[in-house]
């Protein structure tokens, strides 16, 4: 289970890229792609940097001004969805 103290990074089969035409961020993995919102792209970029979940939540909370509890819940939900697809390594 992913929690605030977990460290997450992208699995070897996944990578963050930008679409050449639109500039939108995409998470690419074998035979699939996932267009990302700005906040989802921030989370995935933080996974590339192997940051703790709590640090990701802190950054998004500071940038958005939204309540930390809401941000943490959404981040954990998004990371859980990536983990379910086998796109994360959780330590």
C-alpha cells in the first residue's frame, strides 16, 4: 500500500514524454499512452526523481493552495492507479 512515507518511482517500462504536436505530457508504457493533466504530470515527474509521496503532496499543496488532506487523497489515488497498472516501483 502506498502511504505518505513511501518513495515512488516509475517502473522501467514507463516514461514521461511530451507530445511533439501539442506539447501535452504523456506517460508512455508498452503499447499504451496516458495523457496527463498538469498536476498528474507533476506527480509523474516527481516519480522520475524518486521523491517521497509526502514531498509530492507538499509541493502540490503549496502550488494550489488547496487543503493538504484533499491533495494527499488525490495523489494517493492517482499513484494507486499507476501502481495497479504496474507503472510504479514503491519502496
